[in-house]
C-alpha cells in the first residue's frame, strides 16, 4: 500500500498487480494435478521468499509446491491464461470484490478452512452473492485514520481553556472539530503551525482526498443500504458529512488553502514528524516513514475519521484488504485439500508465521499472530484496540470505486472547492453523478 500510494495517482488495484519476471520452484506444474500446490503470486516483493517458503513446506510435508510470480503488470492476463490450463493454479489472488466478481467461477468455498476461522474480523472475507459461501480470505490487512502526536495533543489538553481534556472524549466529529479549532486558535502557544498536517492536492497526496477520505461517507452509505457489490449508482447520502471533514482539514491546516495545490506527501510527513501539526490522515503503511522522521511508537496514537455521521461513535478505523486468497475449485479435490492445509500451516506453524510476519513483513488479519508474531506497528495496534472495545471497522468502500477517472475528477473538484473557484455542488456532481457515468463507461469498455 505504501508503495502504491507513492506512485502518483495509479490505482490501488493496478499498483498491486506489479510483479517480477515469471519464476517458479523446482517442481513443475504437473504436481498440482497429483495433489500438489501451485500458487500464482502477484506480489513481486515476496517472490524469492515465497519460493523459499514453498521449498521449506515441501521438505517438511513432502507435498510438491510450485510458486510462480507473474511478469510485471501482467497478473490478470497471467491468471486468465493459467486458469485455462489443464494444471491450473490451486491458489491465486483477487483484488477486492471486483476481482472476485471476475473470477468467482473458480473460487472454492473456504467456510471450513482454518484460515477463515482464524480471521480477527470475518466480515473482511468476501462471500458469494447469497452470502452462504466464503470465497476469498484477505492476505493482509491495513488500516487508516487520523494519526496524532500524543505529546502535542497532551499539550493541548493542558491548556487552561481547553474544552476537552482526554483523548477518549474525542469520539465524534463535534469533539474532533472542537479540539482542532482550539488547537488552531492556540497554535502559537502550543508551538505548532496548525492542527492538521497539510492535505495537499499534489499527485503524491491527492489519493488521501479522492480515495481514502471519500471512502468514509461511501462506507456508511453502503452499510445503510446493504450494498455488498459495486453499485451502478450512489446517492451521496453523507455528502454533508464529507463536507464537514473537508472544511475542517482546509481551515485548521498548517498552510493556507491557496498553498495546498502543490503540497506533497513529503510536506505532510514533515509537518507531523517535526511537530508542526498534531493530526495527520494516513495509514499503517506510513509507519516506516514516521520512524524515518524520528518518531517512536509511544508518540503515536490514531483516531477514526469522524465526519458527523449518526452512530459514528460505534466505529473504529477504516480497515480492510486489497488482496484476497482464493482456492481454485476447478483444481483436483486432492490439490484443493493440500492448498487449504498449506494455508492452515502458514498461519499456525512457527515457520509460516515467522516468514509471513517478519521475513515478508506483513500485517496479518489472523488471531494466531500474537506474541512474537504480533506487529509492532502502533497504527495497527490502535485499530486492534478499537475493535477490542467493540467498535466496528469502517469498511474499505473505495474498493468499489468505478474508475480512476472518477477519483481524478473528484480530486479536481475538491481542489477547485478549496481554491474557491467552484462550490460544493461541483463536488456533489463529481461524487454522485460521475459515479454512474464512470460505471457505465467502465462496463462498456470491459464488454
């Protein structure tokens, strides 16, 4: 996710498709037909580690295991080609609900698998249209919200005129706005430039507006309307609340709105790491950058993105996954079982957990990754704490976004609104009307 977000405005899905030259273990594809495992991998950064893990699994169990990583940018084409072969992959990955919709005829029911049973949040799994079968299980999880500097927020709490004195009382938009406005008013006394780190519209930062922030009102709208697959149109039910948080980010910033068009992610990171800002919208993938900027885990806390939506007090952070495992139901029964057994081993064995969490560095969504296998990322830990308190995760609605063009137009409309060259109706048009337009255009192009 971190790499994808630094790649200008490339879509999340396309960014995750990047791969290396095709490679495999010493086994050949015929092993899958004989009860072996064949994994078509879409993550280039783990190609070598995955091959080594496959070899270790074969050595321990005797089960043949082939790993192949698609050539750069060709995962969808490779998957289509490989699934049509007589010995197809037994394990493959899809990118969100739209990816599952494309390949659901190959997705076996995973309801009985240990990897589904051990999910911290089973709502993250993707299901069949009738909801009776689990067809895809998240590979990793990531989370985002409003990261804050504990030391700077404490300085605000200690102000004699501070309305709010404890972070636990910041549990809705009204409280967030109160704190933010008072920090902005007392910026000089607190030694900061603004409440929020600059939320720039430069390509390196624009996705925080058009993808992640826009996902919050969409997620609540989809939850209210029981939307479980990409809709052809949206209502914009919570556009008022989207405006609430937009206005807050613009007003209580380290820089005037006139400067935001050219502000970058590096500028925003500098704001939070140097102490120029108290708040910073970003996610778990930003932790290495925060460490590089000199911050330590005990300096970091995270709030959900509150916008004023009714019932938001019952929700934690926005948590989800882009990449999901599927077991190929058109593979032999022996290979399907072997593949499910491997996934169980991956999340329960010492070797599997060590490799997945430390060697490969993934934040996992499974209950078995505790103790020495637990993440040390404070942003992830914050999300876990909200969930432990009974808060529900805000789902990743941006996985349903109809196109890159929709996000680009939305980002442009928000910039025009920020600069005063257009009003909120322009944002509404880009948000609601353009969804239906882009949905139809995308479907037509796919046809």
